[in-house]
C-alpha cells in the first residue's frame, strides 16, 4: 500500500509537470480570452462630444449609428474646451471628438505635441435664449419672443434666474459673452452685457454644460443661453436673436469679431465668428475603423437628416488643416471651399423655412 501511495504521488507530480510544459511551450493555445477581449474593444467607439448635443447623440444619433454600422457606441458629453484640456492632460483618450466651434480642436492642433492636424466642419449653430414653460416670467419671455419687449430687458430682471456655461470650459459660455458684447454695440447700449450677465464668470449664472438644460426643465432656472438645436431637441420655447448677434450669419462675420473672450488657462483670445460644429480623430484613438465609421455617419444622408431634425444646420463638409491626413473615405466628401459662402447658403435656406 505504501508503494502504491508513492506511485500515485509520482504520477500526480508527473502529470502536473506535463501540463506546465505544454502551457510554457504552446502559449498560443492559451491566449483565447485576451484575443476575445481585444476583439470586443475594437467593437466600441468612444465618442467625446459637445454636451449641447447630449440629447441628440444619446437618444438618436448614437443608437442610429450603432444600428447601421454594428459598432458599439459609447459617448461622453462635456464642454468642448474641457474635452480638449482632458485630451491634452491625458485624462481621456477618445476615438473621435465632436466639438462646438473649432477653437477646442485647434487647441489640439496647436499643442506643443499635436493631437491632431485636421478638422471637418459639418454643421452650424445659432445662439438663442431658451426658457422654461413653467417660469413665473413666462409671459414676459413670450412677449420677448414675439418682439413686444426687448429680450435683454427681461433677462436684466434681478429676480429672473438665468443660466449659462463656464466660458473656461465650454464654447457656448464664451459665445454668450460675445453675443452680449455685440448686443451692446447693436442696440447702442453699453450696459446690456453687465445688466444681463454681470461678470464674465458670474457664479450665480454658471452651471455645468451637461446639466444646464435639465436644471431648466426642472424649474430651477427661468432661462438659459442655448444653441437653437438644443431648444429644438428638447421642445423648449426660445427667443430668436438678431442675426447681427446670434453668431449664425456669415454676412456679419466682420461685425462678430467686435466681441471676444480671453481664456484664462493660456491667454488665448477667442473672437466672435459664425459657430461651426466640427470633428476630428485625435491621436489618442484606439479604434480607427470605428472612428472613421462614426465620422462617415455624421456626414451621411442619414446622419445629416438626424442633425437637421434636431435643429442643427447641416452644411457642406469643410476641411481645415492637413487635408492629406484625413482618412480617405472622409476626405472624399469634404471640400476646401469658402466656409462663409457655404454657411450663408445654408443659413439663408433655413431663414426661408421659418
């Protein structure tokens, strides 16, 4: 019996040794799980985008992209300047970045170590004042909407709670400041900006871009600075501003430049200009094919129709930067044309539909 026990022990030890030898000499047979994980990660497209598009991307565009292409859509919404800063500082590594305005992407392009060298403009936006249907100032806001009283007069009411985003993190934050500066000139009243906004970073008015409209819908605010497509996507009433100050009409490009905001982080001065939404594929990407596919979808007929239905004005895609660096499928549909001419055509077309 003792001999049998020793024999069994030797057999067990020998069996374990054989298994270890096979594992060491044939590692390719044991990499199935990591390979499957790699395949899964390729199926995900990580999209960071301007938070003004949160409802459009999460409820409509993202699911439509996923259904049409088979890629798994994963989105994160933040202020576009904040996204650019997070990419530069290494806190996020998106496959594709969709920005409000071109300044945030150009920060990536002009960084000491560039994170991209191109961008594609695909849509234009318009500054409006969105407001809550349950606001106690609803009647005054409605009168401003139909032009019976000036919009800035309503916003100047000290009891009205007005919300906007941080200009240091979100383009809409500095676009609202620029709009107010332009209003001073357009209405020949140097006090409009101070009466409606106060200081540029007035703590009573500034809220995170990701939750600004939600706070409005919950009744904690009466009105907010918004893009028209946000108001349309959420079914909110809004006040249309004159084209001379709404940053949507390229015919007033020169006048827009009379307004500006200087970013505190690097001292860059942002001048007023027509607002273009744009995207790029930064060097942080992990899924190039998926990123290209998402870009293709934005520029496709289906993607453009979704954006148009949500209130964003589609334009003929316009490329800036190193055009040859743009993936071929995207490069085939973009144009290096005068953006003012293209946007003017789209803007005038939308005016006729109002």
